[in-house]
């Protein structure tokens, strides 16, 4: 009788342990599937994308250095354009004055 009770208790303990192991096993399986389902596509897509971005950055780096060297030239060019536009504005003002004077002298006749 005692051996029967012990076998029932041990069977209950074994079944409870099996249930716990099964629950943890299924949770672990789901977690592994989710992690693999997320990490593998990220690695497959992310690593080549990062490599392309690194190559573009390395190729673009010398042009950025050249652009910094060109900044003084571009600033000088913009100043020359600004001076030219200011001179053109002065010429237009002079022409307007001449035209207004001619219009007044023509109307006075």
C-alpha cells in the first residue's frame, strides 16, 4: 500500500515536472523562433545596407574635403556677383534718371 502511494506521488511529481518543462520548453521555442525570425532578416538586410552606407560615406568623404577647399573660392565668386549686381543697380538708377530728365524736357517743349 505504501509503495502504491509512493508510486502515485512520484507519478504526480513527474507529471508536474513534465508540465513545467513543457511550458518552459514551449516558451523557449517561441522565443527562439521570434528572435530568429527578427534577427536573421535584420542581419540579412542590415549588414549589406551598412556596407553600402559605409562605401558611400567613404567615397563621399573626399568630395566633402574638396568642397571645404572650394568654399573660399565660392565666397569670392558670390562677392563678385554681388558687386556686379550692385553696379548694375546703379546703372539702372542712372538710366532711370536720364530717362526721367529726357521725358521732362520732351514734355516741356
